[in-house]
C-alpha cells in the first residue's frame, strides 16, 4: 500500500480508536463533518499512539490528519473504514470482514493479511448477517441480562457483580450499557427485533422505561447506575 493512507469515516469512540490502530504504522485520515470532532480524535491519537505502537511492535508510528471534506478524505486511500458509535478496547480491535456477496476474495484476502500488522485482528464472516459476529454474541448477553432484571429474578448491580466475579472483567453488562447509552442500546434491540419478532419484549420494555424517564446512562448522569456525578 506504500504511502497511501487509510481513511476512517467517523471520529467518535469507535472511529478514533480504529484510526489509532492504523496510525501505529502509517498515514491515517480522520473524517468528521465537525472540525472540532475530528481534531479531538487526532488529539486522542497523539496521546496514545506511542504506547499503542510499542504494543503492536511498531518502531515508527505514522501520523493522522483531520479532514472535514469527504472527497478529500477518501482520495487515494487504500482502505476506507466506516465507523459507527461503539466501544472497543484502546489497544486492540477484533473485526469481521463481511461481504455483501460481491466482494472479491482477493480483497478479503488482502485485508486478512494486512490488518494484523496494525494490531487489528480480522475474522472472515462466511455469510451476510444481521449484526457482526461479536456484536450478536454481545447482544445476546445484554438481552439475557436485561431479561433476568425485567422478570424480577435479579437486580442490575447483582448481575454485574456476578459477571465480574465469574469473568474477571472490570465492568458488567449494565455498567457497559450505561456507558454506551441506553437509548443506543434500545435502538439496537429494536433493530434485532425487527429482524426477529420472536425475541422477548421484556428487555426492550425495561430499556424503554429508562429512556422515557431520561435516564440514558453516563451522558445524563443516571441510567442503571446513578453514581456518575461522583465519578466525574
């Protein structure tokens, strides 16, 4: 790919972290219509690129530039990544390569070979799917966590604590949903329900009650938890 850049369309949580991974070895353009958003993504990369480059074994980190014109952003890029709001660990990213059925195997093979150089771990999705592989698995975990609370079997804090004890992870499903935003989680659940009307309604009803009350999680100061003011 030589000196050609990677373009990341989107400068939110997901976009800036994907851009960071590609900046460990080469040039990256970050596109966002709002200049401040793009510059914030660049600042995030500047803070973390050195450490992340060392983590993936790169001695010569690349550079990122912010652009607000889409045409300028994609010009001569060897890869364009469309990013959507989501959360990824800052040092690694696992992603699906999912074809619409028309993508050449040569293109997919190229990405499977090249992306690991940037600390990005690609996996070949063997057919089209509503939702990427890990997203579907995570959606099922979220949905069942919501269900046991909606049914009165447990409470959110206890579910999270059991998750932490059994997995060794820092945050449980309800804390993570608060961080993403309960309105976003509800939108995702509604999308899955449109595809599969047999899904239980309890999880969506629980989310809807919080959303209707304006309790969206971290961004409003209250969701399943109400301690975000204390956390700053």
